[in-house]
């Protein structure tokens, strides 16, 4: 079940998503015509996107569509400035201008300076750059260049045209005029685009719809590619280029040639992949060649586990126990379920043993003379596989009581005194708290009423999982000195009882809940997912709390509920450095003590 993380985090911030190294790049805006072949047989007319008449009136105009027979961008006037302007897109600056032009400047009358204008703007101020020219000669002049280069020094705007400075007018030999037939503006972009990819948490199967994000603040996203394990999944250019004439940079005919926001949804059929972890990458490259990559991972689980084998550990005798030992099962977070069957003396005709659903089975008097086997179901997100063990040896009957050695001592057995404790380091405890999956050593001693040890004597063991009834588990035999040693099994909180005749010892083991937690960054989102460990999750799920570190204390920002398999996930925004954890409170129906889990 997903819940938003909006309330989780105190500060809203964009998240850096595994950025790859980014370097400043450039692209070229081609206006009016290509530089190569301008005014010649190879002349290719282009739009003059972004250039506009800032000051002046007709006949100053943009005539690029007429090709080499037209006047290109044409500026003329006897006194008032006639200027065309281009503004750099946000996030870029203008480093160079390469142009093909023809100009006419009239003879200078008194207090008149006809001027060919090429200017670079910096924050509202303007500087003249090559090939700008003012003229004060008596006779009119004509001049031009087929590939003039001007350094704009990181300008935010350009201006081109004519003006008559001082008093004017400028009319001797005709008005000042300028024609620009090819303009190549080199735009520098210092910022890499943003990339993001969303991947579902937990085990995934079938077909996925992966959201991909790509944004830019300059000339736009030129290319957006998605790969899995280094192999291309989707990609391609998002805008067109034209032949280059100013270095190896991309040449375009639009001021902002590519989309600034280029989201996509990519379909992935996980059935074409092997089960397991796979790495996703989304790469965004802007038109200037800057790039950034975002990474995520998915855990594919379409197929059931690969079957292994099941062995049996323990002694095949009444009052003893057998434990199923599954090995060699290969899958994704495989969970095991156990059943036990009683078979004939030759291993035939196996039938279910009612209520025997734990890994360890305490042998009963009814098992004597039969063989017993375990049936293990191994399950992951892709399904289940069942494997039965080889039947045990024929169960021996040692003549113990009616409950198979776990209900009472034999009638002739001496009365005894039984002591037992949980051993943690050097401490002897009757109650202990541990974190799953810890096993705790049980030690004890059995003596008769006079204090003499009772050697090689069966002591039965029972347990009661919180919220359940008592049941018999694997027993233990004392050694020659009357001492006994056993280990608790990995599992939930429970009460333990060791019994010999009328003597008993009670122990309490509390097991703290824990979980596997993953926190991933995908663009502006934080993805939190995980799964409770240890099983015993009720069908309605378990409440868990998503907590964030606030100074010296943890505070709860959202309460989530797992599904019946203990899985949970949430999506929201978070500062990149925030510390998160999952707290699992004690609650009815879930036999674990309060615990926490960190990513």
C-alpha cells in the first residue's frame, strides 16, 4: 500500500539523482542561411528564429526566406537606429558570432557618424564588437565579409543594424544599410539537464510502465535514453539539426530547438529478463552535449524458485524430533512452508500429519514403526515449488509415555529438580530480548531430590508463541553430568517451558521486529520500500511508522500498513541528506516486540 511522503519531510527540495559528470557545452543557432555557400550556388535559406526588429521601421525587415536573391536581415535608416536583436535563451550565454554581411555607410556630413552596428549586451549594457564600424569620411563606402568572427564575451544578447550617431541625418551617398545573409551564434550552456527514472519497489513481474523524466533550462533535451543492464531499451533524438559550419557542435535553426520538458513512459517486459536484480539508467543529454544519468534498480521475480533438496536432521525416535533442512533453492527472497507426512515402514503410502506445519516435528508414539518425511514449499514472487525429503529411518519406540516422551516422565523415573536459563554472554536470564534472527542458548541442569545428576534423561520442551497455544517442540537429553544445552529456534516472541515429570522451568524470549528497508532517489522523488522479516504477518497487514531524524530525536511522519506478505512502500519528496527509518510497534496479532529498521 502506497501513501504520500508529503507530510514526512520538513523541507521540500529537489533531489540529486546519481548525477554523472557534466561539462559545459555549446550549440550553434543558424540564422537566415548556412555559412557554407551563403550568397553562392550552395545557398540554403534558413529561418531567423529569435531575431526581431527592436528599433526601426520599414524598409528594415527580415527577408531571409527569399534566399540569396533577397536582402536577408536588412536594416537601413537615415537617422534613427534600425537594430535587430537576439536574446540568449535562459541558462545560456553567447560566446561568438560568425556572420556573412554586406554594408553601406554614407558620407559623413557635419556632426553625423554613420555606423554599422554589431553589439553584445551584458545585463542591459552594450559594447561594440567586431566587425562594427563607425565612419566619418566624406565619400560613401561599401564593405562586407563572408565569414567575420566576433567574440561576444559571454553576452546575454546581440544587436545588429545601422544608426546615424550624433545629430545626423546620414544621407550623403545614400542611407546607411546593412544586410546579414548568414548568422551563426554560438551559445554556451553550463548546466546539465536533469534526469529521473521511477522504478517500483519489491518484487516485480510482467510488464512495467517506467516513468522517465528529462528537463533542461537551456536549449532543451536533445536525446533521452533508457537502458537496462547497459543495454538500450529506448532512445533517440528529440529535435533536428542542420549541417555544421562552425566546429563539431550541433547546429540548429531554433533558438530553443529541443523540448525543455521531455517526460516519457517506457514499457519493459520483465519476462524477457532473468529473475534477480537489474540496473536501470535514464540518460538525458541537452543540445549542447551536457548529460546527466539517473539510476534505479528493480528486482525481477517472474519464475518460481529453482528446486533444491530437503534433508532431515535429528534422531528418528519417539520423544526426539526431526528438522527439515532445505538447501539449494534459488530464488528471490525465498520463503519456506513446511508439512510433515507419515509413511509406511517401506516409505510407501505417505499421508499428511495434521497440524505439523513447522520446520521441526516432534515425533509421537503413533509414528513408531513408520517413516516420516518433510514436504517443503519454497515460494517467492514468481510462484512456488514443492520438494519432499527422503523418508526418515523407521521411528524407534523407546517406551515413553502416551504423548511420545513429552507428557510425563516414565512411571519408574525418579522425582527431579530442574533448573534452566537463557544464556547471554555471561549472564543467566529467565527473560531476554533479542533482535530477529538471533538464536539464544538454553542451559540447565536436572538432578534428583538429593541433588545427584540425572544423566541421559529426556527433558521435554514446549513453547507458546504470543497469541497461540502451547505445543511440544524438540526435546533435549541431559549429558552424563545432568546438564543440558539447547538453542532457541529463529522465530517470533514466545514463552518456553522445560518439563521433567512435575518439575518445570519457564523462560521468556522477546524478539524485536525488523525489516529490510530500501531508500532510492528518482528525480524529485524519494522512494521508500521494504518488507518485514520473520513472517507471522496477519492477512490484514501490520502498521509501521515512517520516521525522520529531527535533530537529536526521531519523529513519526507517516503511518503505513503492510500487505499480507509484510511488504510496504511510499513515495514523496525529501531532502537528499535526511535520515529515515521504519519503526514497527507492538500490536495485537503480530508476535514480535517493538523494533526499528534502517536502510
